[in-house]
């Protein structure tokens, strides 16, 4: 058989795998396994996320509803109202910073004056003792001294006021 040069140029090139390659683009040599029940719907993680969101909303709703009702009693007057204010101002003493203690000390001085004006001199004296104890704690904090004795005195003065 004789092959001429023109016949070689006219021949079709064979694929890279050669004519014996049985695999095509749609039929790979190592196909990935597929589940028979796989569907093209919503992924399962979406259901989990939506369920968690619903549980969170229900929990927030349940924990924020109800609780303490607004009292319908008449507002307190005189020394009772002032004593409520004293107890509110005592809560400011939880922050042991000189600026916070200074504000609480000023508020308690005003409360002591209001109690004295309302005629409750015994409670006004206790509040003034608390004011002095708060001043000692402030000095100890500012001078970076031991605050043990000062805070103990302040705690005793708070206990004497019976703010529960």
C-alpha cells in the first residue's frame, strides 16, 4: 500500500484517547455516586435555621411578656417618697468609682435635707452618716489607700437605712 503525502493531510485526527477510548463527556470513567432520593428542593440546613429562628422568637416573646405589673397605689408622699428616693440613690453605691460615688453622695445629701424638712430627723441622721461613709470611700479611692474599713462603714450605714 502506498501512501502519498496528500492523503496524510486529508486524514481526520484521532481523539487523544485514541479510537479505543470508550468514555465520553457524559459517561466518565469514575462516575460520582448519586442518591436515588435526592431532590432539587430546599436544602435541609434551611429548615434547621428557620426552626432555630422560630424557637428564638418564641423564647424572647415568653421571657419579655408578663412580669411585674405597674402598681396602682397612690404615689407616696412626704418622708415615704423621700425614703424611696434614698433607696434608689443607695443603689448608685454599687459602682465604686469616685465620680459615681460623688454623684450618689450629692443625691444622698439632698435626700437627707428633704427628710429633715419632712420631719424625719432620725432617718436624715442615718442618711448623713451614709454620706460621710461614702466620702471616706471616695478619699480612700482617690488616694489609693486600703478601702476595707471605709467600705465596711458604708455597708453598715446602708444596712441601717433598711432599703430592701
